[in-house]
C-alpha cells in the first residue's frame, strides 16, 4: 500500500518544469518531452519519481486550473 504504480503498469509520466530527464534507461541523449509520454513502469521510472524528477500528473493541467 505505497500508493506507487506496480512494476509493469502502463502510465503517463511528465518531467517537472525546468528539468531535463533522460527518456528511459537505455535512451542516452534522449530527453523526456514536456508533454510527457506513456511508459511501462519499471525501476528506472520509479527512481526518477522518488528523486522528484518526474510526476504522475500533468503539470500543465494544474496551471490551467489556477488561471
């Protein structure tokens, strides 16, 4: 009951504003787009979430609601 996705789940991740996040474990030099993308949850994305580099909710949607 951690509230985190399970390994193997498919979900969308977004980088936090202003951060350049490598787009997956084997994609050296490729950066996750600001619009995010759908990924298979694995140890790589789990670590990025714990670091605070990615989020599981669209940061642009939050901005739109505030405006």
